């Protein structure tokens, strides 16, 4: 699954912004307070709404009045989120562009979903798309013959549905059923999205024994995931170890060792010493880079991975290599959004991978570097980080 376009209206600092032509790896620049974390929180909000409901997801962020953009009429205006994506099929030409549209309002003291639509068209530039899901204030319809879509003479077959409360997403219930494939696919993206908030101290912890097949948000199960990959995905783990000396200079081996009292510790082998070091005695940068290596070699990539400021604790010379690892992850099927303040990291990017946030009069828009003709031309012979640092990317600096 690959997100291609995002439109956000009246969500905090985003009064009205649209991002088009999103690549597999997209990197966002912006001054502090410009809205990078808020942009990532669009997916956090949708994920929270899916797990609970829209009311709870908004209350977690201060309530509807705090989330809707300043200057809006709380009783008349709506928070609008629209995401366009494709399922990555073998025949990419046949992959339909799917649109998910969500409109949230507030009346009589309660939050409600004014409109929720999931629609797509396959191989057609004209004609009416099929609305696989179309709900208004908790009542609507869903298509049941999705597999017949696009066949000549086939009409949509719909079933009426009603959710128990108008603040519950229709995809929450319908996405659990195999017959609603398009709905289920989008639900899966929201359930499996991941934002990296790795903590060095958590990564050093000695873990209890057990199996963890995905790195947690904080990285507190790093040792368990390392052992899982060693035990069950040895070829992938060995391939990662081969790259380790280039990614973490001096380190040529890492192992997850089970102790006699039933815990797991990480041990790092420095090529200059006979005995390995346990995690608590290696540098912050070593722990963080290894955690990224584990995350980016996940046997089952997250459909959407968000990483905030990966340059923290890492030497600038390692950032080009990290950007390569992230791009390889994206090429394996997982889409990645990154926010950064590091020109060294940006030096490893292609111009179509770079976006920047501009805040004017209190509201933020997101622009693509590739749409700036001067930047696109200069990027042919200059590194993007250098262009950014020297103020050639208009709007991306303070």
C-alpha cells in the first residue's frame, strides 16, 4: 500500500494544505513549531479513532475546540482529512487509486462524523467511481461485490449498515470482514502504522525472555526482537550483520544472549577487543543506530513508518548511510515519512523525496522541493542539504 496524496483542512496548524505525488520515502523540513509532528499526528489521530472513537481521539488532543484550526466556527466548520492511496499489486497499472474521506463536526455538545467515504475507480479517467463505503452521521451503505468492480455491465451491490454511535468510524467494523477488501486494506494501514520514538535508556534495558517480532515504539524490547530475528529470520539477520561495520564503525557482531535467570541482554563485539560489551556500556549512537538497523530490517515492514529527527545521537557521517537504509526499507514495500533538521541527512535525498513546511500567518502549508524549478535544476549538480543550508530552498528556513 502506498499513500500518494494527503489533504488536511482545519486540523490544528493545517488550515488547508494538500500534498501530492508522495514517494515511498518522503522527508519533511521545517522550523520548530512549523507542524512536522502535527502532520505525523494525522495518522496518530486516525489510528486512535480506529481503536476507540473520534471523540476519545480528539479528547486525547484537547478536544474538538483545540484541534480545529484557530478562527473556525466550531458549530459550522469541519475537520477534513482525505487520503489517496494504492494497493501495490503485481500489475501496478491495474492498481486503482483509492480515496478515503473523513469529515468531522461538532453540534449539541458532541462530536460526530458528518461524512465518511471510501471510493475508487480502476483504469478510468471519466465516469463515476464506486463508493465502497458511504456514511453520514453513522448511517450508510457498503458495497459487497468488490471483486466484480470494473467488469462490463456489473452494478454495485450495496448493503445498508449503521454504526452504534455517530462518532465511530465505519471502517472500524466493516474493515474486520474479508468481503470488504478495500476497507480492510485501509484499516490495516492505520492499525500497523508506526512512529519511531526510540529511547536510548529503554534500548539498553535487559529484557525478559519471550518473543517480540516487531520493535516497540520506545525500543524497550530491542534485545527480544534481536533474538527473534536471529532465531527465526537468520538469513535476514546475517545480511544485516554484514553491513554492521559500515553502519557502526568498529562493531562487527551483535548478539542477544539469554542469561541463567531468564533474561536477555545485548552484547556488542568491538573488533579491537576480545570480550564483547553489554548494551549499558556502549555509546548512545551505537544503540540508536543498531535499533534503526533492526527496525529497518523488519521481515514484515510496516505499511507506514514515521521517524522524527533520526539524526539525534548519530554522527553526521552516518546519516547518509541511514538514509540509504531507509530508502531500501521503502523499496521493500514500507512507506516512510521522516522529519529532520539535519542537512547531512538531506544530502542523501533525491529532490522528489524532499518536502518543506512553511508557516505563514499562523497556518502551515507543505510544499514539494521538486515543484521549485530553481531547486530542481540546482539539485542536478548540488547536494540538497547544501542548498537548504545556503537558503536556496525558499521557505524552508527560519
